[in-house]
C-alpha cells in the first residue's frame, strides 16, 4: 500500500515544525506549506484548470494552473515545477512572487489552512493534462476571470478567489 503523502507543518513565519499526512492535516485544519502556480501567456491570459471530479475537495471547480504541497527538502520552485509537469504535462521557468496564510473550510468537513506561495510563469503552448488530476483547462483573460468570479463564485476554488482578490496586481504582467 502506498504511503500517504505528508505535508510540511509550519508556523506563521513559514518555519517547518513537523510533518503530517495530507488528509489528516486537512481534517485537523493544521497550518501547512503549499503553493499555487499561475501560468500566463503573451496575451495576458491565465491558464486555468478544472479540478478532476473525483478530488476529495473542490472537485470540478476552476482554479489556477496548478497547486499542491511542497515535499520535505523541496524548494517552492522545485515543487511548483514538479507539480506543473505532473498535472499539466509541461514545465516553464517559475518565480516566487508573494505568500500569504489563508483558512477555508469545506462542506465535507475538511479545511485548507495553508501558508501559500504564489509562483508565476509564462507559457504559450497547450498543456497535456493528466486526467487523474485535471478535468479540463482553458486560457482566460485576467479581466474575464475577475468578472466571472463576481458572477459565478461557486465555480472557483476558495484559494483561487482569495489569491485573485488580494494579489491581483502580482499576477498581471
């Protein structure tokens, strides 16, 4: 049986204080390190992904290009590069832009409580999505996303809405 992936528990200064199985961290709402990758093209469109419909939280919702959790000993950039390849089938140069703490409870009793690092990259091609992780994808202009979140907030992940609202200036070119 495959061992469950562990997340890095951190304090409010993003200093590692332990490890915990991912599901347990989400059940107990423990603060842990995460990252969110935003890939933008020359037309200032963001590559969005629709989360796979079998994900244990936020299934079928639209969100940033990819996101996940760093592994112990892995830098933010290494983690973002790894996960971008695993989920979207490509890599590109990423830069660490801003980080913040958020807490978002879900209807299924789980809670995201993350110290999230926002990573930015550019890309012009189409991804080759991993159907185990991603149901669909699309390019969407920053302005269209902003309007669509206001009109249909239920179609987007909580962390994406928070990042888009608070850090809009960081994700525009």
